[in-house]
C-alpha cells in the first residue's frame, strides 16, 4: 500500500499590524528587489501603499505590477514575468485576493530564464503536470486582502489558459508561498458583498474538504475548526466591516480551508468553475448558489459527516442552514437570479464534468448528476421548472 503524505509547511504571520514585518521577512528570504503584484481594485483602496512603504523602509527596492483581472487569464502571467525580469526582481510579493495570488504564483514559477518554459497547459494538474515543476523559483510573500480562497497557503494557482479557455489548476508543493502575512487590517475595507461571497468560498472549502474522499485526519480537524470560526465570524464581518476580531477569524478560517483542501474537494468546486470562467460569476457566489444542492446530493453517501458539518456550523439541517445564511448575507437565491437560464445548463454540466475535483466527491458523480445539481440550484423553491423544460434537458 502506498502511504498517504501529509504536509503543512507554510510560515504564517498573523495579527493586526503584521504587515509591518514584511521587510524583515523579505530580508529573511534573501530578497532585495521585490515585484509587488496586485490589481487595480486593491490599488484603489490604497492597501498596496502600506506594503510598498513597509518594504522600502526596510531597504527593499520595489516595483509594481497591476495587470491582473478577476478570474485571471494567462496573459497576466506573461506580462508579469516580463516586468519581473525587466526590474531584475528576486522576490515576488502578492497583495490581493485569490486572482492576484494565483497570477503571482505563476509569475514566480516562470521567473528564472530557461526554467518552467513549457506551455502552461503542460503543467495542468489534471494531466499530471506537477511532475514538471521544480523548486527553482524565487521566494514569494503572500498578503491576502480577501478572506476566501486561502491561496496564500495553497499549492495551487488557478488561471484560465489560452489553449483550453478554462480555469486550469496548476499545482505543486513548490508553489506554496514562502511566507503568508495575515493582517486583519488588510481586509477591513472589503465591501460587504465581497465579504459574503469570498466568505462562502472559505466555507465551501472547509465543507467539501471535510466531505471529500481520502484519509486525512489533520485536514478533517482543520476543516471543522475553520467551520467553527466561520460560524462565529462571517455574519459579524458582513455587518460590522471594521470588527478586527471577526476579520481576523475570517482570515484564519480561509487559510484553514485551503490547508484542508489538500485532501481534495468535490462537486461544488466543479460546478463553480465554469460559472466563474464562462459567465464571470464571482467564484464564491457560484459556490454559495450550488452548495445546498451538492450537500443534499452527498447526504446519502456521508450522512455522519454532513451532520458533523451542521454541528460545527450550529445548524440542524445543513442545506437549510446554508440557504438561510445566503439570505442573511443578502446573496441571490438561485442561478436564475445571476442570469443563468435553463438552456445554459447542459453546456455548463459538460464543462463541470471535466473538472478534476469530482474525483474526490464522496458520492460518484458525472455529467448527469452535475446537471441535476445545477437544475436544483437554478430553482428558487417557489418557482418550479416546467415539465417541458425538464424534458428539454
Ligand atoms: N489557488 C487557490 O487555492 C484558489 C482557491 C480558490 C479560488 N481560487 C481563485 O481565486 C480567484 C478568486 O479570488 P477572490 O475571491 O479572493 O477574489 P479576487 O481576487 O478575484 O478579487 C475580487 C475583487 O475584490 C477586490 N478586492 C480584493 N481585496 C479587496 C479589499 N481588501 N478591499 C476592496 N476590494 C478588494 C479586487 O480588486 C477584485 O476586484 C478565482 O480566480 C479562483 O479561481 C484560487
């Protein structure tokens, strides 16, 4: 029997004002010229200024790269590599949400000339691309400004590639940032809607990781711990954006969700990817809309685990608890409300079925089951799908 492998290597600095230590961390990593990767939204709220100032105060030369969009595309990676080489940067500092962190990871991967020069498609996790990824890359510091993806500790980068036009996961332990700095002050300006949607991303990571196939007692315990933190902090952070204690708890939970997802995810992730990729729906929102259907599909396979998740969240019925939370966070109730029509579902289900995440879903599922889950997520419960529509699907 092959042994399973359990690793948690990222160095994490947590606390109010932790960002002021970034210069010291840069020195510790031997970096003297930093490429700071971010996006226009993060620049607009002036979070990057704080980071640049702290680095410069410590004598680290900085240059700024801001060409990252939500649901990022491959072109940002190539432009970032060109910027890094032009400035002779020896350290990548990412300041932003998952989109920024993921692009920064791939800029880092391709930073050195003649290293990792294959087309990005060759590194796709789904075709075993990890075997091409070596540790030859500069150090990276990740500073999350959303509390959702946990990309600051994850080994994955998710970018839409030109060759296949879908969100592609590139994954290796070497892509884990060298240091993650979790400073609650970096998230207090996050607007309520993004607090809610990114929070649902963290929630779905914890839930799906806990339900996923596999033997990983560490990830299971971390996932449940993350859920308890989310239960006490998500609504508080939504209603009181400057509550640093709630913001801190959210950052911890998001980080824990990403540690836990090393075990695997499930159908929720697969359903969300094409919605984000093809329809531009914020990924956390896509998960918020699909998660109740996923939970009810999985209930027959792992009833005790579903109960344990409900217990950690302090709700009786998990599906109903998630729908209630969605309402309390003023999120839409169904895919229909975000512009997805019945006629779109067949195509979306085909794309979802190609996603590697379904391999660890606790109940086997393929295109037909995913289509059913989309259908249930489309519905607002008092708005049933007509028999003609069901027939057409
Ligand atoms: N690598 C991983 O492990 C992993 C896991 C899950 C999701 N992802 C990916 O992460 C991406 C989503 O990341 P996200 O949900 O963090 O959102 P995001 O990075 O796409 O950011 C969303 C918006 O929020 C703005 N923003 C970020 N921080 C802000 C702040 N503090 N104040 C005001 N505005 C702010 C950004 O400018 C952007 O416009 C997706 O592409 C998804 O596929 C990666």
